[in-house]
C-alpha cells in the first residue's frame, strides 16, 4: 500500500461557510466525527487528550467505550470496520497511549482496514522539547498508515478529521492517524457547517475497456481457469459480482484467509482456502491452472509458497484497486487497475452470451479437481487414538453446526486460526474477522467487541488460542462493564501451538519456550473474575453441552475453555519455503493422487 504524503502539520485555509458560533477544538472534533457517521469510539483518556474526553462526555450521539488497553481500542475499531465496511475510530493520549496503537495501525494497514486513530499530544509550544509523554507518533506511524497528520490549531481540527475519514475509506482502505496538540483541543474556533458525509466508499474506479476485452478473451479460451479471491473482494463489496461471474463461467474459486465468505461455504464452485494450510484442491488448482483471475489478492508468500514454482503455466489477470500491488509479486498478463466490483461486472457483461462449448472444455478440469478433493483429506485422525481427548476439529465442527448463518467469527493467530478457517462455515461476507498480513496474536477478543457493537443483533464468537487469549483478555472486563455479550471459545492446548508445531516438524521436537501450561491461568475462573460467565470442557462428549449452554447466555460475555490435545497439528501444510507441489496431508505424507477415486 503506497503511503499518502503527509506533513508534521496540515494547514487549512479559512472556510467562508463557518458559522459564528464558537466551539473548542475538542467540540469541533466531535462535530467532525458525527458528520462523518462515527457513532462509536474506543479509547482510554490521559492528560493530553482530556479536553476531547470532556467534550465526549456531553455527546448525545457518539458512544465512548472505555477499553483496558490502547491495543484493545485499536483492534476493536478494526473489528467494527471489518464487520461493517465503515470507518472504525479509536482514541488515545500522548506518549505510551499513542505508541500502544502502533500494532493495531500496522495490522489495519496490512489488512486494508479503514480506521482513524486519534491521539492527544503535548501543547504545541512544547513540541521538540522532550516534554513529559511527548512522542513523535506521526513519524512512528507513517510507515504503517495511509497518512499521519499533526494538528496544532483549533481551526484545523474538524477538517483534518473529516479528511482522515475520507482517506481511510477511499481506494484501498487503511488506517489514518490524527495527532492533536492539547492547545488545539482547548483553543476556540468557529463551528464548521458541513453537510453530513458518510464514511462508505465513494467513487469506484472502472477498468479500461481494452483490458476487460483482453481478460475476457483469456477466460473464454482457458481450459483450467481458477478465480483467486482475496480480501479486496470483500472490502469492495464485490462478492455478489464474484459469484455471478464464477457461476457464469462454472469456474472453480479459491478464497484466501482474508476472503472467507466471499463465496458461501458449501458452494459447489468453492475449493476452499489456498496456501500454507489451505485445502489440497485449492492449492493444486492454482499450481496446475492455465489462467488465474486474481481479485483483490496480493500473491502473498503464504499462498504462493516458493514463488518461482508457483502456477508455472498460468497467465494472470490481476484486478486490484491499488496499482502498486499489480505485478509486484507476480507478473500480470492482463492488469485491471479498478475497483473489484466494477471490474467483475464489466467482465460478466463482456462474457455473457459468448461462452460456447465451455462445459465440454471444463469437464476434464472438474474431473481432476474432484480427484484432488478425495486425495486431499488429512490422513491423521482428528479425534485421537481413543477419542478420550478433545480435538480442536470436533469443537469447531460443532460450533459451526450450532450457530446461525450470520454469526460473526473473529480469531486470534495460530493453530486455532487455521483450524477455524478450514472448518467453520463462513456463509456471508464480513462475518469472518481475522488478522492476516501482520498475524497479530491477541486480535480475537477486542475485534469481537468491536464487531458486536457494530452488529448488535448478530451472534459474535471469538475463537482464540490460549496464547493469544493471554495477550488481550483484559478486554473481557470492558465487555462485561459495557454489556457487550460476546462469546469466546478458547482452544487451550497449554502451548504456543503454531510455534510448537514448527518445533515439532522442523526443530527435532525441541520445544523451547513454547509450553504455557493449561492450569495457569484457570481460564474459566479468570473469566468469572472479569465479570463473564466462565465454562470449562475437557471431555469430547461434553462439547455440545458446553456450546449449547454458551448459546443460551445473551446478557453477559461467556468464555468456554476447551482443553484440547496438545499434540494436534494443522494439516494440510506446505512447509515454509517449499513449493506448493510439496503439500503434506500428514507427517511425511503427500496426497496420493493416483489412487484417489472420483
């Protein structure tokens, strides 16, 4: 993502539309948020930002959620944004308050999530003096934001915040930082009279007609095409257009970790997730295809494996709203710099009525794909030798079966994330909220908090590992205090599971510094101490009862601690740095393509 140029200060010319009513910079800040459609702010007060909190306390339209750590505020804003497509907002004070937002900013930057982070700053006359809690947060944040502005005058506040909201949602979405000095918040200015401006995406760039024709011709002639859908398909609300084109072409679709739900789980064209822990048919379809239609996808190393062996015979049609992504990691034979929905609609219109004898040409391709689906089933048992311990797969299968279609699932990062991506039935866009590009442990609980406030009528489950859970579980206190009834399933194997898996497979089973122990903390008791309902399950036969009990609780957060097998590994797997051709379905076991039935 190319950074938008920003200066340490941003000057605003006088606006003749200003009304004579004087307000403080802090009140102007709230006006701007309201005009941009902001209704929820996640944050923690501090000295430099107290004027904003003083104004916020009197607001009748903006709800403030007092989190327990600034990182939680940032991830909650991400969850809010990812569940809705609108801008999420977080607020912190200067110094450590601001630096604690850097991880969420980086996470949002990598996953193209539109958030605006507001930070307080020391008075402008103290800038550069190493004053108490003075940190140049703009300099720190610029590499991981679309823009970073510092505001030093009250008359700059409102328009800067409005501009930040526009930048966050425009084009490829992403985070924007606005750092405001304390005197700018305290100073007086005229109230800006501005028309309400929503934070939904505005203009959608359209593809060049000649490129659409070239892409359509490649797809007409393809014998082994694949649609490779990334997070941009969801961010651009292009999932309906994606489905229409895929069904018109009868083409297989793979959806990345960030695109789950772009095509509903169970759709006959969906092969699953590609990449390091993707399904065998999804991985092999990309390897053996002759045309890839990439929609808002980055050709990330976790998908391609060893880049020089990835899809060696494929021509690439690459749709992306960010021109910097097109051809960056894989040459695009047909680049389509455009909004994904506009490009897919144009391709569908160009192709409709021109596909002759396509079913005959695709029959052999689908025959091969069905063979791979049979060959790709993991060889290791999911339930354990005696079925006396809980398998994570069993928990997630039953969780998926007991939740309504519009359930929002968030995850932390690690083994539980991959199992959830493989198993949970993600049926609709924006109901899968995870950390992709940055791989941020601790994302699940605060993201679930934000998603629940954004979608109060939806069931929201956070699927977490015990390692991720211990990084941000303090936000359960926020959920209890603010009456945000999320549900949390902790996959507790007593280890840092994904790191342990690598130690198991690649480091001679030398488990250095990955053992956590399942009894410290007592997750269910800790949840109760934080004002939540805490449940514990350590027998396979009790999984259904624990989940059913959690689903009956609607007035408080609930945490279910599942004591899962510590030796469970995530399969399939493409070892890091290996070719996707070397995919494994168990330890030292490759798919048997020759003997797989159709």
